[in-house]
DNA sequence: TTGTACGCGTTATCAC
DNA sequence: GTGATAACGCGTACAA
């Protein structure tokens, strides 16, 4: 349409090679007028770079993950990349299928919050950067890791409750991702042992599948009705804390007077609950931002560290006062 | 590697043409052993179908949108499609850029929760189906629309409060998407007028930019301190309702005794707040599911209706009792 | 039942 | 400063 060859058009579009100012203007005008949009599939085929990245996470409904997704999206958009979002629903199988799918989509890199215990290193055929958030695979791979020190947070929480005089502590473990949960419960156990407080298996409560407010409420009521006493609860989500408070209320126990409770993730719910809930802030925005930056640097062949750690903060509110 | 031509491999992979059982097994074995992943860019270039779809929405951090995204993802995954998720942050400009980007990515279809008043019909060059959620553009286009009757919900809420004796009502309008907000405030106004209740502009409170709990709290306090009286509030988010309750509490007013309040979207917060908050359930899951189904049908050249409406329900809790 | 050859839209190389 | 052309990997028509 501009009366020039495809080669020249390509040069103008990508600002490569040489062309006259006149040609450039004419080509750009035609592109604008005709609404021409280049075919990314062809570009990708030729250049083996698709200008897309993949984000694999358990569930976009979880605000913690949604926060990460949001910041990753905003960073990738700035860099003219498009983002595939992949929910695994904590299924290792679905996660593997998505790795393969993203591979076939020629994504230039992947950020993953994995639900697998081990990530095998031939998970993608092409040699693209993979950033792992908040999981440290037992096998050693050439992946970049963005770690959150939530285990340290759990440890500090437990210590805090012990210092406040709690001796009958309970740890609530979600039914999902046993890998993460076992690391976290180990921090709980470690803190108790260091203070020479005895602990038995029942004190680690594994929730059944279901809505965690309800399941926690039920679990706490059952636990106490079975003759156990409680004066402190460490939760692995704020919703669990809300459920726990409801369960205790049902039994006439007061928070924080009778039982002190820690939640997890500093969600809006923890801030507006009555009582307000002490919790851990994991800074998902910083985690996501770091992951996106590191991935983009990796894609652009810059040197990146193999390991980044994002510190948590404990936020004390009414539920542990 | 299997000792056959590429054509035969292609036939086996796509189950097209004819080939011997023996060849099929051999080829499949080699594919498995070598971890071969086909190049979607090439397939897409050839077939002009990428097996991807795009989802454009204001912000994945909003649970309502996250719910929609989640169900759309799950549906598309089932159909072996990958999903681009695009946040517009309510910027019409970013939305347009994403339309173009998705077009160049050769997506097979787009679901959009738009923040534009009008969607121009040459927004994408290629003739692909576009599903519009919860927005009815003023210009007439050949788009499929999934509508939520939230306006009717607002109308019913207002009527409900009037029937309960409220006469000094206020409508809280978020600072975003004026298009949607004006439709909603019109429903509020309509209900008041039908009951011959006078209304002035001040009763429609437009929040400034910022975290809606805080901004609403401030706005309500200011409104009352300016000498206005309130006995009912219609909010356009549950967080606004939480902020309103906080503001009223600050001034010594009780909910629902002194002021009755409706929230929006039946979030977890509305369920756990004290008092619990009456709200509207818009069924994001059904909206998302419908959008995904209709889009997939459209892509597969099935006939679909141009318009679907998902009904809302009003949920009454303590805040309006 | 299998193989050959072409074309999809783009970029890179090289000739003019 | 510009244009012709090969190559990217896949799907398919047609030939064998």
C-alpha cells in the first residue's frame, strides 16, 4: 500500500536498517490509516521470542496471589509483554500441563508459585528463565528463587505467644500444599521445643477440604470439646483466624483474654474483624515486583542472583494483646 | 527420529489423514521420549488460530473480577486454551493498547469488562468474537453482552430502605468508571422520585481516589458534620459500607438502629463485619462461566444470543434490620 | 499408508 | 536507501 517492499516496512517498524525520512513517514501513515497490526505468531516463529510470559499460581482468587499477579502484570505491560495467567488449583498435574502449554506457546519466561514438591529440570524444553516464588525445591536446579521467610515469621509468632504466657498452643494447617505446611509447622514445633514445651501431634490441626472459616471453626470446637485446652493459636490464613474466633466465641471463650490468635497475610479481613487480628505481612507486592524484575533481566541476559529473600513483618493487633 | 516424514508426524499428532497403528505408536513413543513440544507460533501462523483467549478487566485484585477470571481460566483450560489476563486499572488508554496487543497475539476471542464508554468496532482488526461483561456500550456493535442487572438491585435496595422508613438517603459512588456509576445512581434517584422523596445533588457522594474504606469513612463524617442527616446509605462496594459504619460509629450513630446500610458484592468482609452487612450478590461465577461458554461457542461457530442477563439477589443482614 | 512441497507473516542477509 | 529472497515450524493438498 505504501508502494514499498515488505523488507522496508519491517525496517521502518523495527527501526532497523536504513530508510529515508520520506519512506518512514509514508509507511507509518499507511500503518496508522489501515489499522495494520503485525502478526506476533510470525514474529515469534522467526525470532523464537514471543514477548509473552507465563505466571503459574495456585489460585487467582486468593488475594495474596492476586496481588502478585497484579504487580507482575503491570511490570510486564510496561515492558510490552503479555501475560498468561495459569491457575493450578494446587494440582501438580495441572501445573505440569501448564508448563508444557506455556512451552509450546513460546513464552520467554515463567514465574511460578508451585504446588509441586520437586520441579524436574526438563519441565520446559526450551532454555528460558524460570522464577520460583516462595518454594524451595528439594532437588537442585538452575532456577531463580524468590523466597519469603514465612517460616521465620511463624517461629517468631510462636515465641511471641510463649512469651505472653501461652503454654497450650495449636497450629492450624490448611489442607493444601503439604509441602509448605510441613515447613511451617516445623517452625512452630521448633519454637516450642526450644522453650521446653511438650507437644503432641494433635496440636497440629490439619483442616479438611472446604471453606476455611467454617472448617476452622468446626475444628477448634471439636478440639476443645474433646477435652483439650487452648490458650494460643497460630493460623496459616486470616480466614482461619476468623473461624477460630467464631469457634471460641461459640464456647464462651474470649480473644485475646482466654486465647491469643495469630492470622496470616494481613488481609483486609484481619483489619476489620472484631477483634482485629494479629498477622504476618508477606509483602506480596515486593515479591511480585522482584520476580518480574528478575525475570525481565534474565530474559534480557543480564546477570541475576540465584536467590532473593523478602522479609516478613509481624503485625500485632487486638487478637494477641 | 521415528524414521517417518514430518507430514506423518503431523497427522499422528492431530489425528488427521491415515497412518498405520505401528507408525502411530512409534511416533507417539518418540514424542514422549524426546519431550517434543510443538511450536504454537508456527501452528498459529499457519492456521490463524492461536488457541489463546484474552480477558481484559479493571483489576484482578478486586475479588469480583478475580472470581470471573478464575472461572474463565478453568473453562478455557478444559478446552485447551491459554488465557491472557489484562488489567486496565480503569484506564481506557491501557484497555485500547491491550486490545491491539491481543489482536497481534492472534487471540481467538476476547472477554472484556470494559472501562470505556464506547467501544469502537474496529478495536480489533481480525474478525474474532468479543464478549462484553456488565457494560452496555452506547454505540451499537455486533458484540455479545453478558449483563448484570445491578441497576435493578440498587433500585430494590433503595425501595427497601424507603419501606423501612428511611427518608434521608445517601448514595456512595466510587471515583471510578463514571459510566457505570451514573447508571447506578440513576436507579437510586428513580426509586426516590417514585416515592416522592426530594433529593439534592449532595446526596450522591462521589468518593475521591484512594482506599475506599478510608475515603468513605471521611466522606460520611464530613457529610454529617456539615449539618446533613442520614438514616440510610446505599454503597457500591462492601468496603464502602465498612468505612461508612466506621464513620457513623465515630459520630456515635448506630447501625442499623440509626442508619441502615447496603453494601455491594457479598464479599467475605460483608459476612464477617460487625454488624454483618446487607449486600447484593451478582454471581460472578455464573457471569464468568456464561462468558466463557458463549465465547467458546462463538469461536466454534455456534450460534449464540447477542444478550444474556444474570440476575442479582439482595441479601439482607444486620445492617438493614 | 507415507512423503513432498508449498505457504502462512516476519526478519535477516545480501545484492543492487 | 531499497528490494528480493530464504528461513522459522507447522498443516495440508496432492503425489506416489
